[in-house]
């Protein structure tokens, strides 16, 4: 878990540094109004930039959480020889100290477990990914799939 936290912090730091470096500096020759405009456009004063940074951090957390889920399912299926049920996955996550984000996502319905009994299938996917495309947890890892791909894979699982 420490590796995941470090990578989240690193991603946030890189995003913040890149946002700050994009801020144009002020020139002593600038007029007073230009200085005011420049000051107003700093990262701390730009709500769009701040929201963009939040979105990037949330995507990073989401990707790390999805990878954690994939590893949990793979480990469980390798140890027992069969795919874990939805209930087993939730139970294992509730015992995992760093899995609060995953449990919250599952309980809120933003991450859907399929309960698939097949290894070569979709194990979980983001809410509405079957309508708009999105991330899915499969035996191949975390995949960005179109809505059509997800729908086809889910139909083959049933």
C-alpha cells in the first residue's frame, strides 16, 4: 500500500509543479493592469486549473485502486483455483487496511463487480462504462474499453 500512496503523492506533485511552471512570470515593464491579470491567473487563483488537478489525482487514485482490486482477485483465484464471488471480494477488501476507497466505490455503485466465474472476462468496471466506455478490471489488467467492447464482453460472460 505504501507504494500506491507514494505514487499518488508523486503524481500530485508532478501535476502541481507542471501547473506552476505554466504560469507566465511578470515583467518589470508590464503595466499595472497586466500585473493584476498575471496575478489573477496564478494556479492558486484559477479554479479550472485546481479542478483539473483534482481530477488528475482522482484518476490516479482510481487507477491504483483498480490495480489493487485486480491483484486481490488474481491472488484469491490462484490460491483457491476459482474466481471469488462478489461477496468474497467485499469481505477480503473489508479486511484490507488500505482498501477504503475501493469499498466506498463499490458501496456507492461507482465501481461494479461482475462476479464472473471466468478468468478471461471483466471482473469489475466503472459505473456507466457499459454506456460511455471506461476502465475495466480484467485478467489482462486495467483496460480502457469502449462501451461496445464492455457490452460484448459482459454478454459473453452470461
